[in-house]
C-alpha cells in the first residue's frame, strides 16, 4: 500500500499540499484511512459531499443511473435527465434557463461569457466584469482575474482583461458601475475561500438596486454557499433578492463533477446556438444522480435541519471563542463557518487531523468548517470539542 502511494504521489502534479494519509472508505459523516484511523469530516470534500458517505439513496441513484446503459451522448442530442433537472432548477429558482457544465470555474467562465453577450447587445463598449475584495471564483484565466488572491494570480499574468476587483462597499461600487462599460458584478453571498464572510443582506439588496439602476447584471456565485448550505436552498433567499445569473456546482451531483449556470430569459435571449459549449455538461448519468441530490436537499425538513443545527453550531463556536484567547472571530451561517485563529490555520488543520477531525483553511489565519449537510447534533458537538482541543 505504502509503495503504491509513494509512486503515485510522485506522478501527480504537486499543486496541492495533500495530507499524508490515504482515505480508503467513508460511512455517514466519517472517513477512514488505510490504517483504519477514523476522521470526523468537517470538510465534505470542500462543500461537495452534502449527503456524507455511503448514503443508501445516493448509491441507489448512481446504480439506477446506469440502467439505460447511456452514460454520455454529448449535447448534440436530447436526453431526459438533464431536461428534467433544468426544469426543476427553473421551477425552484429565479431562473428561466440553465446551462450545464462540469465545475465551478467552468460555470463562472460561462456566466462571464453570457454576461458579455448580453451586454454587447446593449452598448458596444459594455464588457467589464467586476468582482469583490476577498472573492474567489476559480483558477482559470477569466475566473482567476475575478479572484482576489495575489499569490494565485501573480505567476500567471496577464490574466483575462476587462475583469477587475472592487471594494465590498456600495459607495465604491456606485463610482465604478458605469452603465456604458460594465456588463456584470459577480458576488458570493457568502465568500468562502476569502475567509467565510457572510455579506450583509442590506449590502446585497443595495447592490441589487444599484445594478438594476445602472443596467448591469448581478451574477451570484453560489458554488460553495448554495444548495442548502446556509439553511435556505439558495443563499440569495436570505436577502430577498434575485440575480440575473447564478452559478452552482460543488454538491450538485453527489461528488460527481457537475456545474450549472442559471439565468433569466433576458440573458438567455442573448445567447445563440454555437455561442458556448461543453462536451460533458449535463450528461444523462450525472444529471440522473443530480436529480436525486436536488430532491434530497430541496426538502423542507432538510433545510430546517441545516438552519436549526447551523444556528446551534454558531452558538457553540461563539461560546468556544469566549473561552479561548486563540480565536479572534467567528463568522458564518448554516453549515459554513470560519474561525479566525491566532496560530497559522494550517497548524490547527494539522492538529485537528491528528485528533481525527478534518477541517480546512480559508486564508492564513481562518479555519473553515463545511460539514456534510446531513450531520446531526451529536457529531457537530463532537467536532466542536475536537476543534477546541486542536486550537488549544
Ligand atoms: C465560490 C466558489 N466559486 C468557484 C469555485 C471554483 O470551483 P471549482 O473548483 O469546481 O472550479 C469555488 C471552489 O472552491 C468556490 O468556492
């Protein structure tokens, strides 16, 4: 086992500093390594594994998704699972049309193209995309230009043009949103990688109003915070607004790669056949699995579970911060929380790992918690206890 791992670790490009153990099995909200050590999972594959591991319903959905014998046919032909999933997404959101793809960054790249296609029909120079301080939208050239992390961006300049970062401040946005040149503003209602910052509902409402006044599209990136994670199915519901475009991905297909761009009819009308594409997006296998995931997460009892237990988790984390001189701040909502710690976050992550708890970071001094959405009170409490030990 060890020799195989050592060889394959060398063969994989070193873009991640991976934890040393090999994860071989999962059950419920726990993972097990090759030596049989168990880990309580507060990462969920970075907000992907909403239903945890070895979920019977999800496994059944994957098995029956194979019944037709058709995993993929391309988007040259119609298949019913994708069409049904799009209908569900439209029925349960602001959107009129859906484009399926394979990841978060791909969804955002698509959203930028759609915004530009719409904008160019309004005014010839209208093309700029504005992202916010602290934003993370992906690692491809367009999305990297909309990601506010110098260390991710610098080695790869020049990035895609016409994309810039503005402060999370309505006054600044008022001065930069020129209707003649700006196509769209992209915002995560909860900034995940940027330190778990829940944007104020008043800010989002103000931004919605401003973008409407300036004829600028509002793109919400709900790749990490959507699909129930905040206790409502879409994070925008907390602010009582709707966007023009929304991107989603991570939990959509139970761990299979899938993303989507949801949009209003006005945006959809600007896109013509041939304007965008993807070989795999929305294929019958992933879409069938995603239909199951959608039904499980778009469920009143599930959303109530997340809201209730998330509120309890927030209280427990704030109480822990009250007992500790090593926690500077606690931020979050539902099942997405960040703790600013005095130590390096990576040291807390490593100590938690030793104790059998998986957590991840969101910046140098922020520990991020993203438990599977099905996690119950006892496991949440166990995680908090282990985290307190790890923080020290
Ligand atoms: C808010 C947000 N947008 C975009 C992305 C990029 O998604 P992917 O890694 O699937 O390309 C992420 C991934 O962490 C994210 O959290």
